[in-house]
């Protein structure tokens, strides 16, 4: 079930799963650990577009298979050395968790988790590669390899990760992430996405970006600073396009980018014009 269709928001659904996973951890038998989406939320990683309805565990047992109930899933797999502890709870390591989730869940949600795991240095690409090798032959391994190959620590929010997937599925060129600009006063700033040939900046404005808890004056100040930053970047010959969660839900991100690219091409920017 997509997160947008859940009766609670993704953050609340993740919090409920974490609470239920912590409670269930008190009753798991030796050799069983929290895994998959349960491990994901215990590691503080997003479970966007993933099934958060059931607590998931893995019992260390060579082979494969699982027992599924309405509120829990228990897999039987070889855990190897991919086990750690969080607050006394045995869980799969971040790298193993990402690979397990990527094998068994939709591509988009797995990318969101993998991006954040790399961004926060919870695991390395080498560790992910090792877990992929260990999972060779298991169901979903091809999808897991695709998720790991696509993952990028430059995506600083779930909305940026979702946007990247939408962009690549639409066949649009992938932007540079966290591109640095040097402003006229010598200061430096980074933007979420940048298509250099088009001079196009894309920014995914997730909720809370401007500090909604800072009070009205603080929000106004941040909005003013952000507008000044945008003006300075545009003065370098670029254009901005911004989108929010509602744009993602309504499928408006790709049309927004396409329109901006066509506009820039009409003004002489873009690879076709430069050929």
C-alpha cells in the first residue's frame, strides 16, 4: 500500500512500526533478529512506500522461507555476521538491512532507504557490495543490485530520492546532486539538483525546510534569505524550479522539469543548441 494511501502519514506509520518492533523484540527467541522494515526503522531510516504493517524478523537458519501472519513475518535465512545491537535489540546491520529490503520491496522505497543510509554513513558501498555477494541467488537479488547501483548519498531528503526515481523513469537526464555555486560575494552554496547544460536548478522543498518551529519571524527571515540566494544563482544565468510533496503525489515533477528544459532550449541552452 503506498504511503500516500495510509490512514496515517509515513512518519507516524514508521513510528508505530518502531514501537511495535521494540515491544516484539522482548519476546524473540535466541538466533532471531529484527530485520527488513523493522530493522530499517530501528536504524532511523525511512520506510517510504514500504509495508509498515507487520513486524519483521529473521531467524538464523541456512536456506530460505518465511512464516507470515497478519502482524508479523519471520524469515529463515543465513545471517552470517550481519547482526548488530541497537539499545540491546539484535538487528541486521544497516548494509544487510538495505539489501534485504531492496530484494523484497518496491524499488522506489528501497532507494529512499539506501540513499539515507549512505548519506548518514550507516554503511559503505563496499559493505553493500559484500551483502549483495552474500545474497547471490536469493529472490529479488537483481532488484537489490539495481537499488544499490542507483543509490546516491547526495540525495538529502526522501523527496529528493523520490524525485530522482521519477526523473530516471521518465527518461530525463539525471542531474548533478548537491552542485556547488560560488556567489558574487564569494560565498558558496549548494543546490539539490542541477542540469548544467540547461542552466536548470531543481529544489525539492520537503515540509519543514524553512523551520516551521522557528516562529513567524524566523520563517520570514529564512524565506527572504532563500529568495536572495535564488536571485544570486539566477544572476549567473540559471533558472529555478521548485517542487513539494503535493507535486510528487500529483505527478507534476517531471512535467515541471520538461517545461523548464524546453524553455531553456528556446533561449539557446541545452545540449541540442550546443551541438
